[in-house]
C-alpha cells in the first residue's frame, strides 16, 4: 500500500535505502529512545547556559494525568505531577512522649474579659427603696483544709481496702471449702471402691475354698489344713495334763484331719471331672466348626466336611448324655444312638 500510494517512499536496497524514522514527527516517533542524560538550554539575558539533567526512566507505563497538545506544533505537554518523581513518606506518630507528665497535665490560663451583660450592686440608701423579695441569704459552710481532705481520702481508701480484702478472703475460704468437699468425696469414693474390691476378693476366696479347680486353689487348702493341724497340736500340748489325755486328743485330731483330707480329695476329683467335661466340650465345639475358605473376590465361604458333621453329632450326643434326667424312652433313644 505504501509503495502504490507513495512510490517515492518505496524501499530501496543498498546505500540508497530509505530511513523510515524521517517520516515520523519528532514528538510522536515510536523509535525514539530517551537518553540517560540530556542537556537543557537556559537563556539568561543574552547568555545561554547548558545544564546536564539526569533522566529517571519509569519502569512501568506512565499514567496520563492530564495535559494538552499544541495545535500549531503538535507537541504534547503533560502536567508537572507526571513529569516529576515524588517520594511518598508515611508519617509515623511519635509515641515516646505520650504518657509523660507534660502530656497528662492540663495547661490552664487566666484571662479577664468583659461580659456582654452589665451587672452591678446597689446598696441601701435613705432616699432609695430596693426590692428584696427574691433575695437569698448565703451562709458559708465549714472550711475544709488540705490535711482534712487527705485524711478523708485515707479513710475512704481504708474502707475500700477492707471490703476488697473481705471479698478476697471469702473467695479463698470458698475455694478451700470446695477443695475439702472434693477431697472428702474422693476419700468416700476410694473407700467404696476398696470395699467393693475387698468383697469381690472375699467372695472369690470363698469360692476357691468351696469349689476349688486349679492346683493353686488346692495348695491353699492344704496349707490352711496344715496350719490348722499345727495350731491344734500346740493347743493339745499346752492343755493336756497327762499322756493319756494327750493321746486321746491326738487320736481325735487325726480323725478330723483324715476327714478333711478325704473331703479335699473328693473336691479334687470333682474338679478334675468338671475340667475334663469343659475341655471335652470345648474340643468338640472347635472340631464341629466349619472350615473357612478365602474366595478370590474377598468373601469367606463356610465349608462343612464329613469330619465337622461327625464332630457336631458327637457334640449333640455329649450334651444329651450330660443333660438332666429324662423319661425312659428319651434316655433309651440316646443310649441307642451312642451304641
């Protein structure tokens, strides 16, 4: 387009190449680069002076804050605020003299002025009658000295301290009272728990003596029996007068010890039967449980085999044999199944 409309501006090769910077006016040439230092010519009378001025280039694009363009020359003039770099200093408040005596003290000044309303005082005279209907008589009250004011302030301060100390004492007494109540409640709770624990231990010990099952239970019974026998022997030796009486007492003691040993042996046999019954029942229950197979999708399959089914039948027969007495037909049927 440029070549067709302006053939004289067509691009040329070689030394005769056209410079495009010449077609732009000086005020709007986009290829112009501002130098870092420029010289300013100042005319003072007939003399001219040149001053170097350092140019501070903006990092970001300059905001257009207003101005005007010369119609004759085409130059654009910006406001001075956009041409002059400004530094914004934030004012910080000085707090060093905020709580001093000079700051806290109010300065007062006395000035005499002339009021807008005139007033005066008229004394009684022989030839003048004054109206005294609205007059009031003022009497001066008791003068209070500075020492009396200080004494009054001291008394008020003592009263305030007395009330405050009483309040603090009541708060402390209430705190001590609550702490004592809490301590008593904790003591009662500990005693209650100890009583429950002792009762449980006593019942457990009594159950171990009446229905012993383990070897430790029988060891305790045998030790108590031996301790009882030694005590009885010591009593017989201390109380028996002659050898015949001592012999009869020892025979009676031996009979009692024999009965106690027989009772312990019977309890031991019963405990062994109960333990054997519990172990057998537990073993049959474990054998009758179905097998657990882990499937590929994560579920567990319960599989009954011939062994588990047979163990279940044996468990049922075991329960039937140890169940309470039934009628003759049911008992006979159970025995035939076992056979």
